[in-house]
C-alpha cells in the first residue's frame, strides 16, 4: 500500500479538537484494549480479502480512493458523530454541508437552487424523481444505458417507465425518444451524462430542444460524469455541448464519492427551482427547536445522514476548489488522457475491437476481443483475459454490450446479439503515469490467452 499520511495527521488534530470541549467535566469510556486489539486485528485480516481499489493497477469499477484530507476530516468528525438531519444533531456539519453543496451548485452555474447531500446516488435520483412525480403525472423515460435504478425507482414511486434505445455510442437515440414523446404521457426525461457502462453522454442540447416542443421535466443523472463540466476543453464537441447545457435541467444528481474524492456514501441532489422545498414540508416539533435556520432534514427524504460526509466534502473542496484549471480539474484531465491513450493502443492492436463509433467520451474504455469466430468465442476470450490480468494484479471489469457496436463499417451482425467485453475505468489521476505498465500487463495477459487459442 502507498504510504498513508492520515494517521500522522490525526493524532495532533484529534488533540486539538478535544481542546474545544475542555470545559466539560471528565468522562471516560472503559475499554478492554486487548480485546479491542484482537477484534481489529481480525478486521485487518478480513479486509485483506479485497481488490486493491486504491492502487493504479485497479482499473475495473468506479472506485477512486478518497483524498487524504477527506479521510482525515471524516475521522475527526466521527469523534463527535454528527447527524445532519437537524442542526441540533449536526450544527457545524450542517453549515459545512450547506457551504459545500453551494460550491457544487456553482459548478453548474446555479446561484439559486435547493439541494443537499445524500447517502448515495440512488437516493439522490430517488429524490429527483419523487419531486418530478409530485409536480406532474407521467411516465419516466431514460436511455436503456441509463443506470438500472431509474426503472427500479419508478416502480417504487408507482410511476410508469419506458426505456429508450441507445445508439452505437451508448447515447440516447433522439428519434426513439421523440417517438416516446409522440405517444404522450411522458412526465420526466432522464438524461445521463456519464453512463455506467461506457461513460456515454446523452445529447442534452437535443433533449432540451424536444422539451421546448413537447413539455416535460428534465432530470440529469450526472452521478458519474458531473465533475467533467470543469474540463470542457479536453472533451469532444458533443460532450462539451451537453455539459454546457446542464444548467438548463430541472434537477441534477452528482456523486462526490465517485470523482469527488469522497468516502462512500456521498451523493448530491440539486433542484433549479428552490420552491420545490414546499414538497418536503412536514411537522416534526420534537426535532427542530434550537434554530430558526433551515434544517437539512426539512428538504430531504432521508432523516439521519452522516454529518462526517459533509465535513469531509467541505475539507476537500477547501483544499481543492471546484474551478477550471485548478488541481482538482487537472486530476480529471489526467484520467481523461489515460483513457484516450488506452483507446488508441487498442485501435492499433488487431487483437481487439474498441467501439466502432469512436473514442470514449469521458474516462471509461470498453473493447471486444476480435480474435474468434463469433460473440460466444469473443465473450469467452474476454473472460479468460480478465482472469489472466487479475493473476498479474491488473484488475479490469467485464460488461455485456451489443455486438453491432464493435463491428467494422459495412458489416451487419445481428443487433440483438450481445457479447461480453472488457472495460476499464481510468478515473485515478495516477492512471496516466501508470498506463504503460498497465498496457504491458494487459498485453502479456492477452498474449497468454490468445496464444493458447491458436
């Protein structure tokens, strides 16, 4: 593991925090140190049964290590364990949440909004669609490449749901969306800016044009891709236009625990119209009594929420402001460059077939194995390469996608055929520096598998 600066920071900082409460009478907590140590040693042993999510050789799922300042701030807050449901349970951490969320809203160009942190992107999307359902009846429609929880959330809310086909880049097909709108009964369109499988960016400008004609509520699920609004200069033109238009959405979700360098779980939901706060109104006289200021529980479906998550986010954004050309934005650019470099290497290697429609839009790369007679062969080889990479401590991911998306121009494989492909999420800034070593291990693992298939 890399040298960890957090333990050295925590000792003196914990002592400093304790001085803020020095006027209280002494209170001790008895503890059997030997028993506790024995339990924690077992915890360490159990935790060793994990993939090395913190290391650049882990390039599989959307797992990015939290920044040391986030971990330290979270640990400090946990000595108090604030609850951001009410200022009575999290006075300082509630104010820090309000300030941190304001910085996220400013990133999208919203000086006025209603928003707060959540325990996950799923809960953030649940709130956005709950508000949408409260404001008007109608089906929820989203790309078939949108996160599967949108359909599940629609079921929980008892709202109809219709998936919209995606094009060969994994983006929502606009002709198919308009066909759904012509059918009528659509209340909300979910646009995804950064799909889970490919990091695809739905054409938000075109969706906004359809909103002018058909009238619907627009929710943007930018749980994964939201922070890319800070680096438009390194995005391709379609993605750049989509992020430039994000401020026209009715609601936005972004996950600080993805690119935002935060521990799990930390999601964020924002509403462009602060007046939607009326939908949360409730009477809880036993909860809100020490402050006339806004309690975050008054604008949230969740009650208890970890104040430590807000403290960690506030500290991270204090150190790394959400501004273009800042250190945080530079880290996003490094991952983006790494993804483009990996995609180029794959396109130059006849053993593999990246997306035929073009390079990745964010920092997720997917590719098929071209060695083999058909999708079944390609799928089996991808799974073998995945295992061979893991044996070399290189951890990738697998994803099932339509075979047609990887076909050479002019060929016509059946659209319904799906095959298992390889996938890499290059979201750590270190991935750019490590790309050559990643490629060497991947190429060697592939040679072992494909050579044995000759």
